[in-house]
C-alpha cells in the first residue's frame, strides 16, 4: 500500500478512546469525539527527496536512515486538514494548497463534498502556519473565496504579512493570535514556533478527551517519532522546531490525548506513547 493511502481496515467502524469513526471515504474520515465532530480531510500528497531530512548538525544524511518509508525513492507526505464542528461554529484547521502547487494536491473541497459538508458552513479558519499547503486553500481554484461565509481567519501574529497577492481579499478577516488564544470555547491556541515563526497548534477539548492538531510538528513519522531530533530542511529554525516537537509530544503522551498531524499518513489522527527516549505513534 502506498504511504498516505487509507488502509482497507479503516472502513470498519472502530473506537480509539473516546473517538469513534462514524463515516469515511477515500478523502475524508468523520469521527464523533465527545460533544464535537472531527472530520479529517485529505488535500492530497507531496513527494519530497530524503535529503530534506536534517541531522542535528543541520546537514542532510549521507544515506537514508534505516526505517524511513519511501515511495519510489521519495518521502511521501500526506497533506491533511481537520474540520472541528461544534454546536455554534465550524472551525477548519488548515486549508490545503488549492491549485497553487502540485496536481497531487488541492482535493480539499472535493473531500468536503465527499463528506457531505457544505463549504458555506465553515464559520472560521485556524491556520497552524502560512506555508502554501496550509493557507492557499482559502482561495478556490476559480479565484473565489473557498469559504464564503467565513467570519475570521486566525493566524500567528508573526505571519500576517502573507495576506497579500492571492490572499489580499481576505486580509480584513484575519485575526492575529498568540499562545492560549481562545478560538472557541473548545479550541485553544498553543504556540509552537520553530517550523515557522508563528507556527501554532490547536488543542480541542471535546469533554471526553483532547485532540492536539499540531500542524507541521512532524513531517516524516517513520523516523521523527523514534528520533525527534531529526529536523526538516524547511524548518525556519531547526533548533526551535526540535524543542516544539518535544514539547508537544510530551503534552500528547498524557492520558486521554490524541494528535492530528498535517503530514501524518491519512487520516492523520492517533495516539502518542513513550518508549524510553523515543516516542511511538499509534494511528487510530
């Protein structure tokens, strides 16, 4: 099976702690999680060379580390977004790339349609950061606003400058946020700078457990859980990115926590446990 593809077993309803699968398709998976609904949405995937991985020295590895999963000699990164549906609002965490990057991406709106979700129902967008595979999906391929009734876009205050050009029409709806900002009664921002200056995770308290949507904390799960010191070429500050990764994983190993990752194999949701100095990811 290709990395990033959804295993056949996933079509069978299952429970991971308090999170229960209620529907799924090739590009979506919907879960009941306490008193919120979580919908994982697959925008697509991107293939990257293994040289994007970085040692503590900042240098690329001379040979691909053992255990790293490759597809055709490349690292395949799933690109995921997560819709959190509460009683009063629907918050989309990240938006995919739309038509701004590779043809293997841009499936978010189709994934929402597959899940039976009207894009007009999205009331707010919370960005983990503003790299193109997270922010450019705010604009549909035809140039219109992808989420016409969106009230606000929450974004780390350090990254507001990206709202120009393609995104200029949305600038008046942006709201800068910092650590502990309350996106809603259920969703709280967690500052995790390193991958980018304003990189932000979001903690969702469902009443039955917590889900940590952590953006680009992790790019290559086949190595970075076991070796969290391994960084990514596009981390703006690799040292801070390592610190943020460790901080969020320490948070995630607490009881009743799940994580949702933008580049974990779809649907990108699971549990983190500790194995000595390493961590282990158990997909739901």
